[in-house]
């Protein structure tokens, strides 16, 4: 049966199901859901725990043996089955179906899976996990950009912190797509906040202390038209081992926002209104920086730079010729509105 993530806490206060499945691609939320189930087990004296990580050579007979054997140390037992690729294979499918048909007493099975694609959901074993009477299937959905500010507010409140809108928007802008980073930043802010209050200056100080070179420093330098500083920061990121997909993500994210704002402005929308309607919104202290960048190119040029970003993505994946680091340098310099001599690929 399907279980909504928002219902999990209340559900775990009642009788536990024999089998729980946590499926999703958001590591933090999946981990927290599994932790909640583990805690509920401990509170009910499930004192023995076995963990199986399914790899290519995994012996599925271990699942049957774990369910059939008597516990040596406790009356109740938690078995965790982790399937990182979401593909148990024929033997695994058969083993799961057999287990679900007759789950052992005093044993709880917790299955961890990535998000299952449409074809996988139609398989017999997946249908048994999703709709079977002995299982609770928990689908974990990612937090999108529109939901992220509210999610951050909730996490701050849980940590005993309060933040103004500018601070929330700044956190959201710097951690979009990485909830684990967001949770880590909030833990850091707990140490820096005075009286539990967070403002944009506190957020900036916390992030600035995290590294000598950071991706957001690269973005700010490019937006400000500081070509030499932009290249120096890019080289610093490369020297510190930051991967090209991370840098491209940050540049492309900024370019998408600039392209959207430029398009609205070209259609007669006032700039302040375009800033407010952007996702995420452009916070007040950042608006002069973004305004300067918008003056460098028309809307069509921003869309062209997005196409350049797609080509760099293909280079990173080995699907197009060229050095992605050179491509990133060209892209960052274009964002800065300047061109410096760069060796040919």
C-alpha cells in the first residue's frame, strides 16, 4: 500500500507493517524516512538488526535465511535490504515475492530503493511492493525550487531559528538541488545566529567561511564583470578538485534566471517586477549585481549562452569534442561581458 511521506510520523505511532519500502532519489529525505522507521522499531524493542547491500554477486538466499532463522539475541528483528540500482534481477524478484507472500512474525523488512521508473513499476515484484497488503510503499519526492524556501523555513524553525525573507532566498539560491547541503548550512547557522535570528549577512558569512574558492564567488565575479577574478576563481575551483558538472550547474542556473528576466523586460515588464517573479526571486542586495549583468546582453544572447551550456554538458559526458574547462572559461567570461585570450581546444 502507498504511504504519503507527510503521513509517516503519524503512521509510525500505530502498529508497524511487516515491510516498508522507501523509494526516491533525494538522499537526505530518504535517510530521514529510514531513520524514522528505525526509531519506531527501537521503541518497540526490535533490538537485532541485519543489513544487506545488494550488489551483482548478492546471494538472495540470505534474505530467505534471515527471515526463516530464529533470532539469537532478541525477540524482534529489523532487516534492511538496500538495492542501490533498483534492479533486483530475476532471482531477487522471486525472493522478494516469496518474502512478501509470507512475511515472518516479529521481523520488519526495510527496503531502500531509488526512484522506480515507469517500466519497473509495472513488474510483478514492484507491484507487490507498491500495492501489496503486507507492505507500505513510501515514495520520496524531491523539493523543487518553488517549494524550497518554505522547506528551508520549516527546517530553520525545527532548529529554533527564524530568518527574514532575504536570508531564506539566499539560502535557497545557494543550496538548490542539494538538501543535504541545506541541512548542513542550517546546522552551521545554529552556531552563528545571535538570539536565533538569521539575516542575509549571517548567511553570507557562513557560506563564505566554507571554502577559499566557491562556485557562488565565481558567479558573483562574473556578474560584476570582473573577468580576471572570474578566471582566477575558476582555476581555484579546478585546483581544489571541484567537478565540472557542479560549476556548470551554477552557471546554467544563473543564465536561466537572467534569460527569463531579460525576456520579461524585453516584453515591457518592469525590471523590479521581473526580479520579484523570478524563481528563485532576486533578493534586494543582489539586484544591482544582476542589473549590471543584464545590461551586457540582449535576451537573445542569454538564450545563446544557455545553448553553449548545453554543449559543455555534452563535452562533460563525452558526447561532444572539446575541453569542458575551456568551455566553462568562455561561458563565465561571456557572463562577465568580456573576452580574454584562451588557448584553442
